[in-house]
C-alpha cells in the first residue's frame, strides 16, 4: 500500500496539466479516471496494462488521495427553495 507521504509524492496538480485535476506524477492520468475505471470493475492490473506509465503504487496513491480528499470535505444536504414566480418544468413520470 501507499503511505500518506508517498501518495503526496505521486499525485500532482498543475494548472497546465489536465486543467489542474490531480494526476499521477509524470503522466496525464487523472485520479478521476482511475476511480471511474475501478468503479466499473476494472482491476488494477487492467489499468496498468491499458496505461503503461501507470504503476500499482500510482493506483493506490489515487485511492489514498481520494480518501483523504473526502475525509477533509464535509457535505451537507442542500434543499433548494423555490423562488416566488420561478417556473419549474414537469417531469413525466
């Protein structure tokens, strides 16, 4: 697995690369892409085969980064209030 210090060395964010999204250092492979592919069932080995510059450590670093990012965020449910006079569209159903 990847320690906190190690993932910080493996995940970088640069406004000039992939619009600043967190990527595996030295690549254009985003943490987002890795999470999406794992979420649909791809294995770490499949990811590494598809992206030769990606290592298992890079995948684990992406997971560690995402975990810490979510831990740091507090999400509160938001209830949108209807404004007086606002139009709403009807959804068939």
